[in-house]
């Protein structure tokens, strides 16, 4: 059975030439294979789970490129221009703002935010 091509959407967090962070929408195309629909293989290192209590993390940069997949709670990310996006269960963000001012993160609920982090090779 053939499937129509679909995609897995995610948000990228990038740095511009002036060191400011910004969001960009992206996706990974899904293609038919033996088990259904899959994306291309994306090499990762040492996957880990995390949980953050209701707090704000001030300006910071990730130490390496990584996908974050929110498992529960609401993670808000703020760019250096003040733009915010809320990420909920099942939503994906690719952190690539390795230089510049970075971003802030905050938990919008009393319940902890739990997430899966996939550092890229």
C-alpha cells in the first residue's frame, strides 16, 4: 500500500549574523518503508531525559545542537527579540543557537516539564 508523503514539523531556534536568536519552522519528510512512514536517519549522541520544575532559565546557549521533544507540561522559549513560543507534549524544537545571546526557557505551569533531549552528532 502506498502512502502519501507527509512530514514531521518542528521549530528551529537559530542565531543570525548579529548574534540574535530567532525561530524558524522546518520539517522532516516522511517516506514509505517496511514499517510504515519514516524520516531519514538523523545521527544522535547519548539521548537523555530531563525534567524542569516551575522556574525560568536566564539567557543561555546549548552546548551542542539538540532536538528537544516535550513529553509533558509546557516549555516556553524566548528569543533575544522577545518572541516566545510555547511547546507542549509531542512538540519538537531543534536548538541551534550555539552562539550569540541565546534564549530563555520557562515552565508555564506548576507541574514540571519533562522532555527527551537528542544531541546531534
